[in-house]
C-alpha cells in the first residue's frame, strides 16, 4: 500500500465513488465499492481510524445489552456479521470466552436463559463456542482473579474480540488490493459542483499547500463523528444527524485478572450498562462508560470521575482490588448516536442511517464495528442509485481480507499481520537491530515501524505507536519511551530531518502525558 501512488491516482483520476472518511465505515465502503468493480477513491483527513474507530472496546459481538432490550433483529444481524468477520479475517478476530459471575442464586438461570437465546439467534452457522453454566471453581479457573466470596457459579458465553485499528489498516489494504486509490492525511476542504449536484471535492494533502480536485460520480460522507461538519460544507444549515457520547477505558497488567483465559462481563452496572474486563494483547482492558458530550472531538479524554467509576465497578468482582496507580493507559472514544428527527431518508437500522442531500451527497451516520460490512453495503447501494451507476450486488460476504490466514502458529505480536508476518520477520532477520523490542514493557520492534512506513502509510510517531502497533493504548509510559527510536526510524524511511523528529517527539509527549479531562460542569 503505497501512499505516493494513492495520492497520484487521486489527483489524476475521476472516480465512480469517492469516499471521504477512513474509519470503519468509510474503509468498509471502499472495499465494497472496489469489490463490485467500481472505480473507487478514499481520503482521510488524519490517519486511518484515528478517531472513534481505534477506540472501541475491541468486541465483535451481537450486543448482550440489545438482547436485554428486546432488539432481536439487531442482535441477529450483528451475530451473522460476527461469524462473517471471523471467517474473513481470522488473523484479526478471535473467539473469546466471557464469564458472567453470579453472586445471587437467581442470576444463574436468569442470565443463563438470556445467553442461551443469544446462542440460538446466532443460528446453525455460529462459529463461536456455546454458552454453559459452570460452578465457582470452574469460573475461577477461567479468571483466577475473580472474587470467590459469595460466588454461586457463572455463565460462560462466547463472543468475538479483535484489534480495531489493525482491522482498519487491513481494510485499507484490501481496498487497494481491489484497485481502490487510498490516502491518509488528505482533507476535503470543499465540494465541486456540476450545476446543483456534487461532482467531487477539493482536497489538500497535509504536507502540501496547493489544493487539488478529485472528481467523482458520487461522493460518500463516511466521516464518523464528523459527518455533520462535512455536510455543512454543502449545506451550512443542515440539522445535526448525530449526537455523541463518550466511552472511556483503562488498561492494566494481565495479572489484574490473574492471567485469565476469559473476559469478565459485569451484566448490569449501577448506571444500567454492561462493563467488560478482558484480556487484550497480554494486558487487561476495562470499559466502558456512557457520557453525553457537546460535540465531536478527535482525541477525547476520560475524566477522573470515569476512571474512578471503572475501578470501583470492576473491583466489586475482583479478589484483589485495583488501584489507580496500576493503570497503564486510559483513553476514550465517542459513539456516533443517530438523531432520527433530522433525516430525510428512512432508517435502515436502529443504529445507522443514510441521508441523501439535494446535492447528491450521500452520508452514512451511526453504527458500530461489528456491522461495518453491512453498513458499507447499504451506503454503496445508495451511492450507486445517486450516481446512476449500474446496480451491482455486494461481493464482500465471502471476501477474505488482506492477510487472512490461520494464525495458530503466530504469537500475539505477529498474528495481526496474517500472511504479512513473514515480511516483518524478514526485516528482523536482515537487520538484527530491528528485532529488539522498542521498550521492554512492550513487544513491538523496529521492524514493525519500518514495515508500517513502507507498507501501511504510517506517517507519524502517533500512527506507529497508537495504530500500527497498539503501544499507546496498552502502556503510555512504554510508548513514550519508544518514541525516540520510532521517530528516528520513520525519519530515515520518510526522508525527514532532525527538526521533524523533535516536533514529532514533542507532539507525542503531549499525547502520552495527558492528564484526565476535567469533568463537565
């Protein structure tokens, strides 16, 4: 995936479908449109998945809370997509067991019945384990750190776990494999019109001063939490399609759950949500919260109150309570919640909608990672109608994503590369200096930096440490200590000077050393 080639094509070609936004839905739409045979372009103003799409709870799931709410159709659709993604991206998605502990006797039959229904909705094609009721000893064997006092037993069920930012990069590479022109750090600054209809965008590449035009039969707005900002470049008075809420997470060492073999699901928190504590990249991820926010932010931060809430809630279920000093990383993402009163177009799902402006701008709003492929198919169907392009059925349900392979023999660090893992290992063999960990607290090596720059459009230290690897999301101090080596390797690959390295380190320090956000007044 060569960025210079993508930029050259974006400036020179006219596309059938141009997608603005390089998060889950935009990248999924690029794969979908390209797989159907249409000339497809995609631009992303920052890095791929730099906002919400890298900040999820790392679950590919049907949604236990939607089952509690009785939204059977949504759960069934998501469970189908869960199995599809496990089949198409086995290097990025895995079957993860979860323990739902029961400290009151009636919780075993109550939650057991609900999760049996979850299995039933998954259907005969379900590729994940089935739920079962176990005793206290078996529950603690799966999660040794689980509080034993008063434990009657547990329900064990299965769902999907994944690496969100790595899936985003994989989708970008899959789109390019299928012929799409893709580039990050290209911002749409205005629309180009043919009469009253949008016929493309004016765009500016981050490093350049001049704008260039990208022509297209139809433009898709898939900018996630920023969809309303892009819509208002076309129609300044457009009502908001979205509201946002913040979901915050903390990360601690794997010992917090006793090096568990399963995740913990707290089925009902004091504010009526569910909470997860799950093994992820040899750490434990705990989340999430649900706090309304005033508007979109590229880099939202958890508040001290949210961090305290996460600790207090999970500690009720742990034999050894966690302290704030044990937190290695804390981060948040904004959920794009649909405002159904503001759309002209009937909703296709409870969680996402498609809006078509009088100018022909096609916007997709809302959604979640699990159903990204279905959302992509929906928005490309709409784009074909608006662009008067030949109706062509989706072709992604059985499309393996870039790098797809059985990763049983690969360790945690390399499995996310799938078939490309050998290329990373080859870099380490050819230059042993690239094989050493960047920091002893994390598994990542210099070879992954070089590979990211050459093959995955990594342009900044943040790109490498937050999304090509997950260092910043796992251990902020370890990521910060890795940054000088990353800056030097990137500078050599990208032809940058010492001043660029200093600027990069200052910018990354500002990210890694952020205090919790102040609470809302």
